[in-house]
């Protein structure tokens, strides 16, 4: 439990440092774009260039953006976007990243 609290403090500090460094514009892990990226909420951002969604959040909150399920039907590539989250979970920090369907929130490719 103590380690979880320390992790939270580190994440908040890192997030603030990144915000300061990036002049409130986090760098997109998908295409490295820094310009015009918008904050969705907290430390979650969308990329102005490729439409990726990325940032730091709680694992459960990340499911709001990308569900923990893989799409069962083929999804047109145009409808997919990159996602990359650092998530705080009961097991510590976990990374969720890959491609997802912007219409259904289902994962189309992991990693
Ligand atoms: Zn991007």
C-alpha cells in the first residue's frame, strides 16, 4: 500500500514536470508531435496530428477511452487510432498501448 502511494506521488510529479517541460503540450508517443495536443482531462491528451490518445491515468479510468476487449470484427484502418497509457493499478504501473476503434473503444491491435 505504501509503495502504491509512493508511485502515485512519483506519477503526479512526473506529470507536472512533463507539463512544464512541454509547455502544457505533451509529446505524442505515436508520432512525436508536440504542437496543438489537447488535454482531455487530468494527464490524458490527444494528438493534434495523428489523433492518438495517451498519458497517465488509473487503470480503471483508462477503460473509459479504450475498453479492455479486443474487437471481434475487422475495423477500417481509418477508424483506428493509436493509444498509449501509463496506468496505475493495484499491481503498480502498467502500460496499455496499441490501436483501437474510435467508434466502439475496442482494441484492434495490442502493442
Ligand atoms: Zn501523434
